C-alpha cells in the first residue's frame, strides 16, 4: 500500500513538472480582475506577466512546493517583481479560494497608476509586512496584517484647483469582518482614513476630520479628530 502511495505521488510530481504554465493562469484568474499572460516554464516552476484591473504589476515568478500535495492544498512560493514593486510570499489554492501571504516594498508609482483617475498623486513608498488575504471570484474575503507608508508630498485636485500637502509617515492595519484597511499617523493612534470592501465590488473610503486638517482643508464646525466627515463609495471590481 505504501508503495502504491509513493507511486501515485511520483506520478503527480511528474505530471506537474510537465504541465504548461498556462494552467496556473486559469487559477490566478479566479482573482477578480487579474490576468496572467506571456507565461513561460511549467506549472511546477515558471513566470508570467501579471495584470490587475488592467494595470501591469510586473512579472510573477512561482515555484511549486511538493509537500503541499500531501496536504491536498496545492501551494507555491512566489515573487512579483516590477519597476515599482518587489513582493514575495506564498499562495495556496483551496477550493474556490486563493490563500495569499505577502511582504516587500511598493513604490508610490505603482499606487499612483490607480490614483491617476482621481487626480491624486503620492510621494514616498510602502513597506508591506506579513499581509495575509483570502481571495475568491467574488473578491477579497479576508485581510490581515499591516504596513507602513514613508510619508511625503500629496497632490490632489479639489474644486477645479490643484493642491499639495506634506504628510507624515503612516502605518496601516488590515482586519476582517468586515474587510477593511485603516491608516494612522505613525506617531499616534488617531484614525486618518479607512477603506472597507463592500458587496458588489465596491470600496467605501472614509476620511476623518484630522486628515482633512493635514491636507489643509479643515472641516467646518467642531468635533473629534477621528470623526469621519467624508465618505465615498467607488466600484473597483
């Protein structure tokens, strides 16, 4: 019986070694808005150009972890390298979900590509620390971990005019139920802005009184610094 099990495992490894890289693209596309093109190598070890919501992120490199065959949850180590980011971690395919972990650095240029439609431009860079997520075809289901933004100049358009402000370093914290990310000044605990994943592929952005003060756009009237005074919902998927 043991010999049979070893034989089956060896056959599975052999098949995985020969399977084309395009098969992983099918799994990656379970993430809403993601696509993997220009693939090279095999399902076992390969690479491809990763895009998300139409934006090119860089080249995704992956390597299969054979031990995950025993666990019946196919898993990979991965690295995503591009002009504006360098991330690495693990991903596992469990049923209809992809379990992801990530850490690394993201330059502001990668974020600004998505913010350009809102006339917002950030300086500085981001450091991602032990971020974990669960993603399905329905979108982001779980998000835990955190990161840091180095701070820098922020330019934005408001009322037909351009504005600029210099913001301090910030830390970000992610949580689930509901899935949201919150940003605080690195030296304090006052909430500045939060983004919450809503049903139907929408994201709700909440801005506090304190952040508007930092952007030189103080909100009229009195109230606590952490009071949410502006909320915007935007479709992202």
